[in-house]
C-alpha cells in the first residue's frame, strides 16, 4: 500500500527548493551594487528611524523644514523627498 502522504511530501520538497532559489536570488540582487534600494520618497517612520529623533523633535524639525523637503499632498501622511531631505540634514544649523 502506498503512503498517502507521499504526494504531499513531494510537493513540500518542491516548495522548499523553490523558496531556497528565491532566497538566493534575493540575496544576490541585494548585494549587487548596480541596484539601488533608495526610494525617492521617505515616510515619517523611515525618517525617525534614520535620524533617531523622538516624536517631539521630529515634528519640531518638520515645522522648520524648507518647502520641497516635506511633500504635502491631499493625505495627512508626511512624506519626504529623499534627496532634498539629505541635503537639508547636511546644512549647518544656524542659531
């Protein structure tokens, strides 16, 4: 009598092999210097994570940012132009 789990086992083996191939592909493309993972737009959470600013500091800085750094659309979400934000971060602080 055949084992009723053999077809399931064969399918799981195929899925494991495919998932390993996908994982290897993703690892090889993430280390490729020609690909850029830098999106042109940053979210508020990404900016907070990047800078380490707490919420109060973050919103105080957003209020002082020049036009174009913060992208204001119809939604209430704060989005940032990555290039302009990085330039703004590098400008010296004026007293």
